[in-house]
């Protein structure tokens, strides 16, 4: 069944965020067992501008989703999951604390996954002598991939993260159901796949692999210039990765594409878990609310953003 737009989302604390063409919707289960819905329009300067239409440039929006929209909705979900949904600050996605957290997170990610492997290579050269430049790039790329996989493996053993990964699986199942024309009920959605070719996990893996080749083009300049290149080239790498992700998702039945996307699908098994019915209810609520906002489906109840929808699923933590 052909869909007019590729919808996507992200797991948050006790909930799911869904993003459409012009709106986003987040559904979070509060301590009372109710599903709290919040929607807001997307920034047209980001999502409706030429940036979102130009190949190799539109990948910027996926970075924005992960670093800004994703972080803000994560903070919102934490407030709703812990506090009462009537807290007047619960839907405040902005402010100095939000932007400060985003900036700190971005700096931390760049430092750990892009700069630290480079400094490790520099240390190896200092201890063992000159290392061929191509060997340097290969070691740097392998270390970066190892750090990424080790990080996912480590957090996957945390109880709270296990629940987030369950909601990640619920988000995938809801999107798969929608794209396949499956009825959006927990029983039907539960039968859909837990992995998705456009998953952010796969995107990050592609970014790390492509970075090996892009950084190799920089050559062997002074260390400070290498560090600068690892930062300024991230948007370029993201643009290339996004185009590959988009192309591979549209041609996933091709035998060669199947081989190329297999590692990304396999890695998703670490960042997703089979959701329970209460998690599926939340992901479906977020998707239905988003489709209503985009005028592709009837408005679910309750009609107003920020209200709570009582659901039969468990609210256990």
C-alpha cells in the first residue's frame, strides 16, 4: 500500500514520538496509566525549506531529529512519566536547560565517537612510531565502530533502557503496520516486524562506516586539522548516509541491497525489544494522533493535545 510520506519516530521514556511532514506527536504513559498526548507543528524553516528537498543536504533534518527534536521530546517524556501530566511545564520543549543539554550531548558524542579514536591513533604513533596513513584510517574506523557497539551493548543491560528499547520496538511495529496497510490495533500491530530499514540505529551505523572513507580523503594533515575535519565533515557524512538509507529502504528487496543493509538490521536487534500490549497502545496513539494532525486519519480521542487518554494497558515500570 503506497503511502504519501515516510513517517518515522523515536522511543522516549515510557512513550513514543512520531514525526510527520509538518507535525510531530508524542504519546507518554503517565504514572496513572493514562496515555498523555502532545502535538506541535514542526519548524518550517527546517522541515519545509529547500534544505529538506536537496539531495545530500536533506540529511541535516535527520541529524536535527536525533539531536534536537529527539532530545527535547525525551526531556518532555521524562517529565510526564515521573510527574503529573497537568504540570504546566511538562510541554515546555525549549529553554536554556533544554538547549544546554542538547549542546552538551552533542559535544560529548563528537568527543567520544569522532575525536577520541583520532587521539588514540596519535598515541599509537607516539608509542610505536610511524603508522601508514591507510592503516591509521582503518584502525580509527574500527575503534569508532567498536565504541558505538560497546555503548549500545552496555546500555542495553540497564532496566530503564530495556523499557525504552521495548518502546523502540513498538514504534517500529506501528510504522511497519501503517506502511503495510495493517489495521492499527495492538493485536494486529504486534504481528509486524520489530526492525525497520529506516531506523536511526541503522543510520548511525552507516554514518560510522561512511566516515572511514570520507575521513580518508582528508589525508594526513596536522593533528589539529584532523580534529577540525572530524567535526565539520559530520554533516557531509550524514547527508551521504541519509541518501543511502533512503535508497536502500526503497530497494530493500534487491539482493545486493539486502546484503548491505543486513548489518544495520542485525544491530537493531540490540536496540529493540518485543513490546508488550501497553507499549503498542502508546505507539499507536502517537501515530494516530500524528495522522490526524496531518489530516490523513480521523482525530483520535481525546481531541486536544496535552490531554490524557485512559488506556487498558499496564502502567507498570
